[in-house]
C-alpha cells in the first residue's frame, strides 16, 4: 500500500473513524494503537494529534484507561485467576467500556482511592486492598454473561446500581495510605516476576538510594503540604494570610479539592492586591470600561503582562503560560477547580507542581520568601 510504515499510518488510523467502512478495531486495539504512537514519538502530543485527530485531553484519557486495564496484568491479580480467566484478561476483547465507566465514576474514584494526573493514575489507597477489590471486579466482568453470576456488572448497572455494586465488592482500605500511595507510570507486564511482597521487602534497601536523590522539601513534588513551614508571607490582607497559613497545615492527601480551589482564590486575591498597591485601578477601569472588581482574572493577568512585567523574566513567563489554555498549568485548569467536574489535575504532585510554577510570580508581586 505504501513505501514505508509511516506512510501507512493514515490508513491504519482510519479504523478509529466512526464513519469507517473497514472492520472496526476493538476498543482496546484502538487504545493500544494510540499508546504505540505515544511511545514511538516519545510523547510528542502535537505529532500524535496530527495522526489521530484527537485532542490532548482525549489522548491523556486513553493512556490513563490503558494503565488501569494493565493493572489486571499485575501478578497479584493474575495469580488469583484461573487459566481461562487469564486468557480473557490478556485478550483485546476485554470490555474496556465497562472498565472506563467504572473507574471514571467520581464515587468509585473516591472510595477506591484513584486519582488522575495528566496521563498518569495515582493510587492513594492501600495498594494490596485496591488490587484485591480489582481482582473481584475483573472476575465479575469476565463472567458477566453467565446465567449464574452473582453480581451483574455492565455499563447499565454501574449507572443504575452503583451503591449495590460497591457493597458487593471488597471494601478498599486506606490504612497506611500515605506509605502505599503509588503512581503508575508504566504498564505492568504479565511476565514480570516481581510482586508487591518483593517490592515491600526491598523498600528498606531502596530507601537509602532514594534519600540521596530527594530534593529539598520546598521543591519535593511528593511533599504533603502545598507550602512548607519555612516559607513566609508578609501581607496586610487577612484572607490572603489565612489561606497561606492553611496551605501549610492542610494535607494534600485529604483536602486536595479544597486546596485546588483555594489556589485559584489565592492567585486572584494576590493579583488584585498587587494592582491596588501599584495604584493601577483607575487605569484598568479606563481600559476595560467597567468597575475594577468586575474585571475577570484573565484580563488582570493580561494587564500585568502588558503593562507591569518585563518580557522574558520568570514572572512574565508564568503569566504568559497561565494565559495559554493548552498548558496544564493554566488559568483554565484553575477555573476548572472551581466550576468544572474533572478531577484528573488534583493529584499531590500536580498541585505541588502548580504552586512551584506560580512561585516566581508570587515572589515578584508579594513579600514572600523561603527562610
């Protein structure tokens, strides 16, 4: 058909199209194709978008679902399945839509301790408990069409009988959740000889190696508080000061949604305080022809970029990226914390990274520093 595999990619990708007249791929085959492109082009989202015609959000969603499915290939799960069940789990015909509907449900994510961050999944519950419940779920899904199956799990019952399904499955424990929090970065191969018990036995020997590479706490993406105790803020604004102190006290593992929404509020108040302090209110009212407090945060950031910040400085670059909706660390993401329903940008690492990203701007507009 073509002189090279790259030249064939367009034809291969047509099997994704809803209007395709070719034999359709299974859901898992489609997702594997996207994952292969992701590996081939080393995560170049723009290149993959040009081939698949999918946007960044759709690509990240696909990669997250694949990682959830690959949990079934973990030795803890596979060793609990018989030979026939293992073959069905490894098959591309496993019903991905059921897994997607289950693990994207907000109630399931909360009760099972699952978080999405970009194309990664984070398990904040006890990993052994999570995999035990996952194993039972997989068995029910595999045997869903058999007449004597105890629990019917399909896309319809997940919507109509979610509470009943959760009660019929093992409860996921959060005991020692801080220690068992895990980020699934790579698919788990079914031929791996490692299991969770071996990993736990090697924790002591690997802890010393990790400690040598651990960054300072204020730069550590795994810190449990958004702001470290050594960071100090001097401000006459009570609300700004109170939010800052709460960022030091609230653990990200428990109050991630509260902290995420508060980060949007903190940025809004800090920008307003700076503009008032710089005596720019009247100028902004004249430019935008409305009362100062009716001017949205996006416009205030645009004003800072054009009139108060020096090009190519760290704070200028922060504002520039905030205003670009294609960035993960964007004003759109902050607004979504308050008004949206998505939860895949509320992981500990992502929120810590967002604060670190904003910090150069805060240093420029506030009296804030690490002591």
